[in-house]
């Protein structure tokens, strides 16, 4: 389940154009070969802002539904915080930390945490 969530979390990478609140609904499904394993539907409310120059940040969170193949669907909490910065010559860098609860909305449960970083080159 952890691998599915963090493999699919890569879709929110773009730097924000305007500062302020937003809603992000994202669905990630996982497969092993052609076998479906599970899906996660995140319904986040977030806020993004400018860090000056070509840098920006965001934070978002809210409930998510986890639907593993053959198991009951559970409601969990998830969130993300990240930033991006434009670099010279059409290059930008980004980073994100994402977390999701491992039990049905249980604040005492361990969090599944993922960290990602990358570079984007625009042609």
C-alpha cells in the first residue's frame, strides 16, 4: 500500500501560478503486471504561495479513501508539503514530503511517509 501511494503521488509537481487556496482531487491506482492491487482517492484542500523570484511552496491535506483489491475501503488522512524553484536554462527543481495514516483515521497510528525530489527540464 505504501508503494502504491507514493508511486502515484508524483502527479502534483508544477509550480503554482498564483498564491492562494485550492482544491486538489487525485486518484492513484496500482497494478502488478496486469493485476489490479489498489486505489487511493485523495480529496485535499491546500494553499500555495510565492517564495520570491522563481520559487513557490504548497501545503495540502484532507481525507482519502483507500480501496485495496479484495479488502474493505478505508478512510484515512493524507497530506503533502512541497516546493519548487526555477533554475537557469529551463531547468527547475522540486521536492515534496507526503504522509498518509496507516489505520482508519487513527492519530496514534504510524504514518507512512514518502519523500521525493527531482529536476524538470523544459524544451
